[in-house]
C-alpha cells in the first residue's frame, strides 16, 4: 500500500506510523525524522533545516522534496510506503503526484488523524523522545518511562525536541491549519481521504486506522 498520513503535530502520527508500517510491512518514511537525523549528523541539510524547524516553520520545499524523493526511490519503498509528514503543503502534494505519475503508481489512501487542539498541546508539552531512536517516544504522564529520562526500549537518553516548546507549538499548529490542512481537500477530491479520531489508547487508534484502511 502507498499511504500518506496527515494530522496536526501531536496527533500521534509518528507513533501510529511505526505501528502501521510494521503491520502492513511497508517502510515508514518520516521527513521530520530524516531532518532530525541530518541535524544530529550535522550535515549541510541538517544545518539549514534546523533554523526553520526550531521556529516551527516548514523547511523550504526545494530541499524537502529532493530529500523525500531520494528516500522514496530506495529499493525498500518499491512495494509501498507510509509517508509521515510529507507532503505538508499543496505544492509538495503536487510534486508527489508528479513523482508517482512518472513511476506509474498511485496512492491508495490518505489517513487523516483528528485530534482536538487542547489535547495535542498537552501531548506535545509532555512528549519525550529517545536520542538513539526517534521511534521510541514517551510522555511524562500518559506513557512515562520506567526510569525518568531513560528510554525503556534501548536505554537511550530521553529529551524534549527543540520544537516542542510551548511558543513553537503555536506556530506549528498555525502552519498546520494554513498550509497542511488544504492538502486534505486536495486529496478528498481524489477520493483518497479516510478520517479517524486520534483520541483514546494507542492500540485502539491503530485498530481504527487498520479498519479504515482495509476499505481502501
Ligand atoms: P510534527 O508532525 O509533530 O510537527 P515532524 O517531526 O513531522 O513533527 O516535523 C517537525 C518539523 O520538521 C516541522 O515542524 C518542519 O519544520 C519540518 N518538516 C517535516 N516535514 C516537512 C515537510 N514535508 N516540509 C517542510 N518541513 C517539514
């Protein structure tokens, strides 16, 4: 399957994407994670991306599209993929369409995760991520690690993402409403959108997502 995941920051896209990718046996491609990997390796791309990310803004399309294209062209993505965080505006959606068209392939579904604003703010404020593997995500009250500051899975250090501060979160939500939400209408016109609630226990949301995708 070829799936795009959309939803506001804090809706649980990363958490659900990891689980769905495993169940569906397709790679999870997260542009946010790719940028963070570049930042920790201190690449030129990482240095460029960091200033935009820390401010809560989108990284310019040109570099984002090139990076996403490069990742999607790797051999593990031939049979399908789950895109998390890309496309994030209408121009990126157009670029993705072009790329798929050249390859003669199509998206199967756009999974839209819905969560109320006060909930996503709470989730982001308490989010802690493992430095060793950004798929290991905790929350100080909703899913605390056994030992504070230490990843249960691999023992890595847990930290708060630079862009998870309260002031940056507001900008990210604003950017989501103005730039990312319009892609839902873009894909709705193609009959691809399935919307589910991102509220409730993680397992329940995954089950809901799999159920919604089975119709596609
Ligand atoms: P979240 O969905 O929780 O906001 P992500 O990890 O997906 O977090 O993204 C973090 C940041 O990375 C974004 O705020 C943005 O600066 C940058 N980013 C990720 N994906 C894209 C994209 N497709 N286009 C531009 N910037 C992006």
